[in-house]
C-alpha cells in the first residue's frame, strides 16, 4: 500500500517557478515508478513527467527543458521543479505511484494540488 500527499501548488506569475512535492508512505515506494500528471478544466489528465525506481526519467514535450522530476527514496518523496511557468501550465497536478507485486499492477494517486499561472 502507498499513500501519496502532494504539496507546493499555488498562484505564480508567468515566468515564475514552483516546486511540487509528493510525500509517500508505505513500503513499496522505492520500487515504484512515480509520475506527475495534470488535469486542466475541460481536458483529459496528462502525464507531465515520470521517474522510475532506477532514476530514469521522461517528460511531456510541452515541459521539456522547463520541468525537472527527482526522487529521494530515503525520504520517500518525489519532486517536480517547474521553471518558466506558462499560463497553459495551469492545472491540478497529481502524483501517481505504480508498481507490480506478484504480477499484479498496483496504482496509487494523491489528492492533487492546484497550480495557477496568471498575472
């Protein structure tokens, strides 16, 4: 079982930065792939960035070069550093953890944190 709690969202001006945190509890975090997703009003939820248990990462094209995902397994945390924010980055950001146990996929979500980019 993994529980996830996001924090760090808020209101920021275009060009500004925010750092989102995802705090996890549970025993499976270190073996889980973790992703940040976002969902804007009227749009589907999309993957923003992901980091695997070994540390490899991937990003949506729209955030490459601006966002950085990282993890600290000792602290059971994943971070999303967001720079050069744009109004189109406005969305609720969700943390997701995915792992496979005994052949069964397990998928966990946090409650989300609002990011608003506006002047």
